């Protein structure tokens, strides 16, 4: 679908790692339920800090297709993690720019420095870094300056952070 064999190989590897992590997370929750004590928000955040849990392939491909169909050039992604969905979004921007010229950018934000570092390595490996502005830190700060109109926004973060992200990016 992406017509980029190298990118598709990388994404296949990352999706496989994500699928493995989903099983580990499910096991964690089952164990906590059996103990009769669901994890607190802080415990869950600590547990998930190093987990690669990506948007599943079908949803990520849908985002790519939506961005291509709408000729999206400016995209915001709240919750980059290891950058899997970012790669789909950046590929759409790249393909839109190739098709009709101009410029485009995906503005991503990631709270965890280790995840951001790994995501940047994935962007470099895919050759898509020039289409991505990854901002590290709390999205309530990193998304304060989003200039220009936004064509598409992917909100793939903790539910309590979704509203602040939308409020920062949505036109007033």
C-alpha cells in the first residue's frame, strides 16, 4: 500500500514487536486483576514506559489513506511513542508532496525521552526525518506553538491528555 518496500519491512518488524507487547500488557492486567488490585495511573505509566504499543496496522493504514485522500500537508500527532503511526503519517505527507509539490510536516509529541530517541532512529531508517518535527516533553507545552492550519490530527494518548491536546491545536 505504501509502495515503499524498505518502509514496509520496517513497519512489519515494528508491528510484530507491538503485537508481542500487547500480549505482555494483557498478561500484566490479568495478573493485577487476579491480585484484586488494578494498577494505579502511576504504576501503569511506569509499566508502559518502555512498551512499544503501536496503532494497529489497519488503523495506521486508514490514517495514511485519509491523509492521502485529503492531501494533508500539516499533521499533528499527539502520542508518538516509538514512531510507528508517525511513519505512516510522514509517508502520506511525503507522497502528497511528491504528487503535487510544496512542503509538508508531521508535528509529533512524545513525553518519554527514550521513546523519542528510538522514534528518531526509526524516522532516519525510513528516510522520513525531513517530514517530521518530533517535540519532546509534556504536550501541554510542546503543542503550544503549532503554526498554520492543521489538516489532520491523530490523538493516540492517555485519555486525560486528549482534551488538552485538542484544545491546543483546534482553531479558536
